[in-house]
C-alpha cells in the first residue's frame, strides 16, 4: 500500500469513476476455449498510473468503503458482461460485503438495473466469509442461487474448515488456490489436487485451478480432472477491449483453436 493514499482518495476515485476492471480468462482444461473471465479491479490514478488492488483494497475495507467499492465492481462487471453473451463473468466479493444483512437485495438490485442475466454472473467468495456467521452465509448463498447466480468458493484449502463448508454449502465451483498448483509436481501436492478434484466432482461441482503458469502444470491438472484453468500460461489480466477481440475470434472460429488468440495476449500488461 502506498503510504500517502487516504480513504478520501479512494472515495474520490469511486465517485469520479477512476477505477477500471481488467479481466483474466478462464480456459477449458485443454486450453482450447475461454469459458469465463474473472474481473480484477485497478485504480487509474491521475498521477501514478494503474495501481493494483494491493495498494487500496485493505484501506478501503478499514475505512468502511468496501461496500461502495464492491458495488462499483459489480455494476461495471455486469455492464461488461452484456458485451460477451455466453461468457461467464466472475466477480470477487469481500467477506465484509457478503455478511451484510442486505447484501443479497443490493446485489439483486444492481444486476436488474444493468440488465445482465443473473446466470452469467459468478460470485467468488472466500472461505473466511463463512467462518464468522455460517447461518447467515448459508441463507445468503441459498437466496443468491435462487436468483440464478453461480457461486464459486475461492482460494479453496487456505481457510479454516474447507471440507466441511464444501459439504454443507451450495457451491457451483471450487477454485484451487495457486499455492497448491505451485507444488503439483510433488507427490504430496499432486495428491491434494487429485483429492480436491475428486471430492468436488462427486458433489457435482466444477473445479478451476488458479495460477497455471506452464505446460507441465496444465497437463497434470488436466489429468487430475480440473474443468477450467486460469493463469499466465493463457493470459495476464487484460482490459475489456482485449476480451472483446478474443471472444469475437472464439465465436468466429468455433471449434478451431481459440486458445491461440488468448495466448497472443501474454505479456500485454
């Protein structure tokens, strides 16, 4: 975090629409098709250029601005989703947002306002959001799924009681954290990934592996049975205009290898 950034600066950035969303593609395990994009917020600072979330998210949470920031991200993500019919748009939700009693109503209102299809929006929620108030979390998840949202459990395996939550909560997708992907070449790392994939599949959930950076990881994750892969092997986070082009190419090429277009985005940012 930059020491001289204040909560007033962040509030001003939200009010003046200085924030932007980048998107990172999520690919099928064979790398041939883009099936979703994860939205990642950036701050287009007037004097310092593009700032990553590590410079302002923590401050926004501490200053009580995470609701305003999260709602800005959701609204912009839904508007961008209208550009890509058929492509899921994944949006991260802060635990501080998620546990507010009016969270579901506010999210529903934003999506209806934008006109985005509920079923095109995937909400990524970290496991810690379920630790403080499991009952409230369960009620919120049930209501969100009834509206048509997809729900992904993010950073799986890095929280408190992952297996218990996986069994109890109605998730559509599990995202395996990068720390496990980094160790997949080891016997222990591979065993953990295979176990997570097998359990999620048995419960009817899809699995996405994050932080995929090389061909060996892709091969091992594909063998393990992961449905989708995300990481620098395919693309860094890119501006929505790049997704416009990649999605148009994929739709035009059909069964041809659209991953070649996505691979062309490597190193753009």
